[in-house]
């Protein structure tokens, strides 16, 4: 008798477990709480950033820190140094720390502290979520505004209350899911131009996220829910260069501002001094920053802020073996000493701008209701 091609059920190999329960956002917020004092400080930081983006606060917004976080203790060390520097330059620069715990990948690779905290592909998301929230909370407790790129929409509810500012990266700016989720955040959100350099997807994202949305999401208990957002009035454009080179030059900024104006957005934007605007060479970032500061001092009003990739130690390293403390494991980063020098020089340049020259934007953005979460 011919043997059946189908093995009996008892002989079938067990399928691997493909779903592992995680704590809900509400549970993790209870386990790693934000104190009332820190919550008040974060609310004030968000308002300061809104004022800068609208042109009502004349300081330059500076979002500065590691390309990605892999060592929470080194990140706390960096934060302490950045907080001290903020005391020196705070009259001209408003420093916000990059605490990027997710790393977008074009194909595959290490996806960041939140997704793989042990950097061994084990993917311990429960540990990563807890470490990420605790780190952000601790840095916020120091008085530093915290920024991150919100790569996974599902992670947003775990982290959003610790944030003063957030970004949507070049690879996800066109995502409807990200645009919908950002429409319900009560904090300023920047959209980067596409990796090609095209700014239209980011302009479209700003329009979508600033509008009320109805979308499929989750409540704080993790249950599926229909979410009705109010729209986020504090969306803005980030120029990060593209495959054809930098887009931080005077003509690029002027074109971007004109397109923002035509779409009814405030004529203010942020320039990323890293990525394609410095050919991903960290040592070039101070020159990009110096040029932007000089142009602001000359009256180029639309430059509201800048971004820098910076860590304790200059350069980057590979994961594995003996690793250098405080050095990036992803993109090349500027060392902290060079970062501090560049920011001190920027502050000095802004202090010395000619009397009567202001980098304030002309029309301030109109007041609109804030998002609810």
C-alpha cells in the first residue's frame, strides 16, 4: 500500500511561537512614570519649540545627539554634558537631545535599542521598550528636551509623553499610517524630505497630519480602537539632502519656503546638517552649521533650526567585540568636543549679528487647537 504523502498530525513539527505578549502602553507608563514636575517641564518645552518654529522666539532650535542610542549609560553621559552646554548657549540656541531608539533600515541591520537592546538579534522588545522609556524619562528629568524619530507607530503611545519634539524619517514620510498617528500628537513633528531629495512628500505629510483624521489604532489598554484626531498644527519640514546631494543651500531653502507658503504653511523649516547635507561625513557638519548661522545673521528668516549627529567620541564602529564607549554604531557622528565648539561658535555668531537684523519670521502661525495625546 502506498504511503500517504501527508504525515499524521502527531508527527508534524511544532510551529515556533510567532507572537509574544508585551505590556500595554498604560502598564509601561505606570511602571516607568513621568513625574508631575517633569510633565510640566515637557509641556513648556513643547511650547518653546512651537514659539521658535512660528518665529515668535528668536533662538535657533538645535536637535543634537547620537545617530542612534545603543548604550543607555553613554547616552546619559552625553545628556549631562549637553545640559551643561545648554546653560552656556541658551540665550541663542535651544538645545534638544536626539534620543533615537529606533533605526530605519533600507534592507536589514540592527534596528535600534527599542527593537534589539542586546544587539544580538534576540529582539527583546519588552526590554527595549522599558529601557527606551526609562532613558527618555531620565533625560527629561535632567531638564533637557527629548527628541526621537517615531519609526514604529505602535511604539508611539509608549514614548510620546516623554517627548518635546519628534521626527518622521525620509523613508516613512509617505506612509499614511505615520501621518495619521502624528495627527493625534500634542507635540511638534518634523517631516523629512524623501531620500531622493524631493520635498513634496513631506509637504503632503504636513498637510495630512495637520488635518483631523479618523483611523484604526489602539487605546491605552492595547485594544483596537477607532481614533478621531484633531490634527496637529505644529508640523514642519526638515531638509536632509537626497540622492542628488545637499539641499541646504540658499536656493534650496528659498524654493522650499516658497512651496510651504504656496501650501499655506508657515515659512519656517529645519535643516539637517548631517545625512546628504554633509555627505554623511560628520566632520563636515560644523561647516554646514556655520554657513546656516551666517545666513540667518544676514536675514535669512526661514531657518528655524538645525540637526546634528553627535556622540561622545567621533566616528562610528561596528557591533561586536571590544567596543569604544560613546561611539556610534550606525552613522558617523561628530565628537562631543567638536560639537561643543561648533555650538559655542554658532551662539557667538548669533550674538554678534548686526543691530536691527532679526531672524524672526514675518507672519506668525495662527493659533489652532492642540492635539489630544
